[in-house]
């Protein structure tokens, strides 16, 4: 038994945790192979955010069993946490580990103590925080700084899968950032389930962490993967505008573009507050990229409320949308709501929002044409090109040059292309 393959679904947190799992296996002598290859151990790090994500989880579990019926197959993470009984009915699954125990998978494999390999503890008031970060990319690390959520939005099953808000303190988090820095990666993406709640159990704030991480000088760039609009303060925005390493790139979930639907969702802000945060960012960072999550077809969203949402999103200087088609989640409050939107109508609303997103993204890219931005160059080849991202998260390309990998250079954004539906700029390195 010396090869391991892992497939990760879902959020950046899962990718950070998967990387941590793989490092443990490699340290113990395992060789990592592609998930499509024959392996001795398969790990599926699962997601439960939508029914489609769960369908993909089931498919990947069965693919692993089909590829090597004699392999050890482990389903871990959020779908495993909330649906252990369902997974246990799939013949060939050896381990089902919830979020409280998935980091112990190697220990369980090496030291099996019983025939029942299902380890799913309730994710209620668990206060253990297990930090992790990804190392698969030579240039960028996803750094999990927070876990769990206390908000219980009416559509969301994640608090049941991840438990309550928790994190390390600032001092220990900064120490781990130095560990990442020593691996040579130039960019760190801060991830969490509700990142802005970092430190609250220790009497600290996420803004305290931002200021402390800015002092970890070997890391050249930080991005905040997602932060709730009610948790990003004007003081933090002003600080980021002039910080050494935090980039003009924000991911701020909206979820609904009307106050009526936000209230049904049990969200903790209004559209007015959201708009104020977006305008504040653009006031101090005109070229900032602002991404926005939004759900299409939530129960209670009438045609008029959806039209209101579209107008609201179109009125804001946001850069693009992450669109999710509403999917009923077990045990969530929205199951008791009236006004269910038919599935075909949800999909049509999702299509409309995707069109708005593409229009927004192209407009944002056009605003940056002939602008000079700094670019971190990635290692992957794309034909004869290599790609990178500007500080404000615009994808660019240049002819492949291995000497540029993991280097940050100034570049002039020249010609915009749309390649397979994706916008990318040619650029001139300065």
C-alpha cells in the first residue's frame, strides 16, 4: 500500500484541508497519483452545499471503487458529515469521516481498531480548530484561518456540517503564515466558512489578523476569499487600500438582491448596507475587483423580487457574480417557507444572472485595458502561453517562460480575448 489519490469538491477550505491530508500521507511514504489512476487509497473530500455537489460526490466515490475494487476508499468532509448513512450503503466504501475527524484519516488506516470505520461526530459546539493550507500550487496557498458558522442562514446546511465558529488566535495564525512563507509561495488566499468572524472566541478580530499578516514580509500578496458585508468595516477597507500586501480584490456574498428575500434567508444586512460597502471600496480603490455570490430561485422570490435583484446587481460596480441555483438542504429553515420556485424557473433565473455576470466581467476587464498592473505568474502551460493574475484579479497571459514562474512583474494589459468563454488579456511585461 503506497499510492494515494484524492479528489476535492467544494470550497477553498476543502482544498486547503485536502492538501494537509496529502502531506501527511506523503510524509508516511505514500506516492500521490491522479484520481483516474489505480491507487491503493482513494480520498473523496466531499461537499454538501447543493444537491449537484452531492451528486458529484456519489459519482466520484463510485468511480474510485470501479477503478480499483480492492482499494481503501474514504469519503470525508461535509457530505460525509451530513449523510453518513447514505454513503454507508455504497458497497466498497471503507471510511466515512466527518469534519471533526477527517484530518485523522491516515491514523485510522494505519491503526484500525475496529471493523466499523464510520467516524462522524456531531458538529455542535465542537471548539477544536484544525488549521491547514494548500501546497499544490507553486505560487499560491489557500490558508484556512477560520471554521464553522453561527449564523444559520435559512438555506444553508454548512453549520450542521462544519459546526460553530472557531479559529486559532492571531499569534498562532501568523506563525503558520511564516511556515507558508518558508515554502516560497508568494500569494496567500485567506479562507474560512465565515472568515470575518475570525478571533471572536479569543477577544480578537479579523482586522487584527489582517494587520498582523501584513507584517509577514516574505508573502507578497494576500487575498480574502470571502467576507460577509456586515463584517467588513470601513476602517478595514481604508487599511487594505494602503496596505503592503493585501490586494484590491474582495469577495462579498450578497445572496439576494432584495431586502424581502434577504430577510427570508436570515441574512444579517440589507441591500443598502451592501451597496454602501461596494461604493466605499470603489471610492478608495477604483480598480478593485469585487465578486458577489447570489442565489437564483430561493423560496419566496417572486418574479418581481427577482427583477428587483437584477436591477440592484446591475446598478452596482461589481466585477462578476458567483451564481448558485437554489437547492433545498435537509434540516434548513427554508424548507418550511411558502412560495417554492419551480426548478425550471430557478434555472432560467440562473441563466439570466450568468449573463449579467459575464457582461459585468467584460466591462470590468475593459476598464483595465491599457492599464499597468502587477502580475503573479503561474506554472501551468496553456498551449504556448503561461497565465497569471493581476493584483485586482484579471487573468492575463504571455508566451511561456519558466523564469517567470512564481515571479511578480509589472505588465501592461493590451489586447482582450475571449477563449472558450473566458476573458484573458495579452500583456506586455514591463
